[in-house]
C-alpha cells in the first residue's frame, strides 16, 4: 500500500475527528473534512490558518446517503477515516434512531470509497461497546479474563432493536452491527481498499473542535467536568477502561499509515484503569479553586477483567498518556470556557 496523500475524515468537526484532522495535517497530508455543519468546518479552518491550503470541508447532510459521499471521495481522495456515528441515549426507537443509521452510515461510506477506485484504506471508528459482554461467564465465575480484538459482544439484533431495551444496550448493538457490516462489505465486495477498525473504550481529553462553552462538551468530557464542578454524588463508571483522545487520534492515523495494519481490529486503551473518584482526587490535587467544592470518593475500581491495549500500542507505536495528564489538560481548558 502506497502512503496516502489526501484523506477524507467523516465527523471531522467532532471530538475525536478534529484531533484526527490535526494529526493528519501535522504529518503533511491533505485533509477533507466531512461535516453536517459548514460553520463548524469554517471555524476549524480559521483556527488553523497555517493549514488552510491543505484543509477543506464538505457538507454531508445525511451520512446514510451514498450520493453526497460519492462527491466527498472525488478529486483524489485515497484514504478514509470514518469517525462519524450516531450517539444518543435519548431514544424512543432504538432501531430507527441508533441501529439503522449506524449500519447505513458505514455502508454508505464504504460504498462511496469502493466506487471511487482511488481509496486504498479505510479506518473505521468502532467502539469497545462492540466488544463488551456484560454478562460474560468468566466474570460471573470470578475468573480473570482479558478482552481482545477477537471478542464481540453477544447481543442479537432483535435484543438491540427491542423498544423495551435500554438505549445503553441498544447503543452497544448499534456499534456491533455497524462494524460487522463494514467487515461483511469488504468480504463480499472485495473493494480496492482494505479495512482497519478501532474499538476504543471511554475517551477523554482536551477538545480541538469548535466548543464555545462547557455546556457543549461531548458526553464523556462533560462527565469529567461535572466531577470538577463539584457535582454529587460522583457518577460510577460502567467500565474502568479509557483512552486519551490524542492517543486515539494518533491510533487512527498510524492505522492508516502502517501497511501491516490492514485487516486488523484493535482495542486502543490505556493500561491504567479509571474511576470518577480518581478523577475527583486529581482535580483536588491540581486545582486550588476546587478545594472545598470537589470531594473525592474512594470508589472501587473493577479489577475482575482487563483489556488488551498492548497489541494496538505495539502495532501502532502508541505510548498512552496518564489519566492524571488527561484530566488536568481537559479541566484546565474547560475552566477557561464560559
């Protein structure tokens, strides 16, 4: 695989996508960002005047429609990083609002990439949600185990789509079935590109996309900011696994540039576990203004199982940041916002 020169990034004005854009630009590549918001695209370009000649944006109103995406991959695009995906826990119809849009979105991106004939690699942002088995028997029996890129959550489509199923569980299904659709597309159509999928857990860290106020922070960072703002009681983490968004962005770009990554499924994840109690302690230790308002709690951290972030680190050359650095960088940035 020859090194790509011009990369399409979907979800480019979002939390993860903007960091991916920055890493690509820092490597000297041209970037086309796909976004629903031309205003956010223009704001990102204005914030990066040194890269204006290598950064352009295209509006995609509906990522499930191949027509607009076909235009987005035209003009020399030779690689795609597909970050955009529906994410909401406020649903009334799991299938209609979460599952079908996620599946159709990834199919549309891959169809457009295949029709272009010029795209040589596609990197898809999946999620640890597509890996997690909340009822895994090893865990129930008290046997330590480690999730790897070979694991898939066991949810059926019917379970995920059931309107009685919680949105949290339906979201796990949407990530699984969208990622499965990507692998099935490549197996069935044998396009000109190969595929890499990344399955990160909770993602935290400073923002690089247009965010005017703390109320607009993405959900994972909003949780940390609530902790830093003294909200009580502290939330409890569903899983203890996480990654800094800057490490995740680097993982996307390295997955694009490493020829041997083709056909692989990775879980980029820090070896350090987190809890919101630990986040509260970090805030108190580093920010005098938090004294008195933030009260750390000694929350238990789930040690019953692990996650294989080492394979991704070795294959992609990652060195994971500490939770302390991630929390302090985000909180310092958020504190300066209105």
